[in-house]
């Protein structure tokens, strides 16, 4: 494979003065000021990258700021009563702590936060199944 040299120069709109805001370090290309947009001109604060269209990657790592929901298995974590959960779902049409379709349409989904919420729901469901299995075993 041949080496590819990319020269990026960002020019100010209202002047002829150009600034080289992109730097290189080894094989990496860095942009340390402002934000980058690809296929769009809209970059929402506080984000540093906006892409108009799809993104493909072999792997994405999300570093979370929130606690991972292992606390669901702590003895003091209260499961919602199933009747209360049923009532909540009937009224809101989604699970507690999970955003509604309208919220997702309006605000999008933060992948790290959503994965945390989904794992919490899986762990809660696991606890419900264990409780139900114990009740079944007692009836045998």
C-alpha cells in the first residue's frame, strides 16, 4: 500500500489568512481546536464531531461516566412490584428509565447511557425470573 499524504489547510471565511489547525504525530492527524464536521455544517455544542450520514467502524468503545448497574444485584436494590410495573407500562407505553419513542425522536440516543439502561433492565428481569423460579420450586 502506498503512503497517502493529506494536506489540510483551513482558511478563514472573511480573510485570506489561512491557519494550519491540523497537526500530525506519527501516523495520526490531529485537530485540537474547535469541532469537525463531515457531510454537514451543524455541530452541536458540546460535541466535537458531527457526521451527516452513516458511520462504519470495526469497533466503538464508550467510556461511561455513570455507574454500571451491578448494583441491581445488591441486596438492598428494590425491584418494582410487577403490578406497579404493569400499571406504569400501561400508562407510559415504555419501561421505567427507558426513554419514550418521542424522546428518542426529539433528542436521539446516547449509546453509552442506553446500554447502561438496557443492562439494568436485563438484570432486573433476571432477578424477577429468579424470584418466579423460587416460587415455582416451592409449589412443586
